């Protein structure tokens, strides 16, 4: 959230050429903020992919372990320990899936934020060019 406020402030400062000179805002400051968002997005993608891999490996391991427990039980009647093991393994699987889904959503949201920031920076650049063109046109006419 703080980075979004920073980029907004930087873009607003760049809109007014006089304020950019007094404050010392560089044209690349918006792209520096976007660069930090890109690195954060890359890290978040790796974390999400790793969490999905861990969840898949854990689900396969727990499935095999439950199959072994089911084969060892007599007449499909579980002892108390076996019952709690099955409940625990199911809960672990559910928690891992929820974590993976949340991380995937965070990647999606960060990607959309990055796209919007890039669009804003490009629009600010276009606005700068249009200001320069209008200033040049007004000086040529007079």
C-alpha cells in the first residue's frame, strides 16, 4: 500500500514540470518503484509454486500412509489413534490447499497492481510528451 502511494505521489509530481524541478523528482523514480514490485512478484511466484509442490507431495505421502493404515486395520474398524491420524491428515491437506490458494491469489493481485502501475507510468510519460509538444507548438505560433 505504501508503494502505491509512493508511485501516485511521484506521478503527480511529474505531472507539473515546475514542481518536478523544485522537488528533484527524476523521471525514472516511477520505474524504480515498478522494479521493486517486479522483484516482489517474482519472489511471490516462487513461493506460490513451491507451496503447490509441497502440498502435492504432502497429499501423495498422506494418501499412501492412509492406505497403509487402512490395510493394517482389522475389518475396517479404526482404533482411536488411527481415527485421529486420518482426521489430522485430512486437516493438514485442507490447510495446505487454503494456503496455496491464498498465495496464488496474492500473485494474481500483485500482478494486476504491477500492470496498473506500469500503465500509470506510461500515461505520465505520454502526458509529459504532450506538454512538451504543446509548449513547442505555442512557441512556434507566436
